[in-house]
């Protein structure tokens, strides 16, 4: 899915910029996001996005949830070394 790679790259670039920011709170939020996502398996993230949010009332098509899970999972890979 090239869409997930492109969107993941954009989100990862934004995370890398946030981790190098002068604002402490922005560095902390980006660092927390990267550590949280890097330390949970993709299957758990996809399950939460597709089924967990639907039980909370937010429904989305399965394909949209899968793309969102992949984007969220790909993004911290580039931002980790920042």
C-alpha cells in the first residue's frame, strides 16, 4: 500500500521535527507517541482501531482502520532516531 508508506513518512517526519523542537512539551508528546507505538504490536494497534473504537461508538470501514493502523505503526520508525 503506497498510501500508507507516504502518509507514514509524512507523520514520521513531523514526529522527528517535534522530537527536535525547542518546546519541551512537544518533545515529550512526540517521544511518548514513538515509545508507545514502537512497544506495542501492530496486531494490537489494528485490533484497537478497528474493533475497540467501534465499541466506543466510532465506526469506520475495516480497510480505513487497517490503513490508519499501518500509518500509525510506520511513522515512529523514522522518528525514533531523531
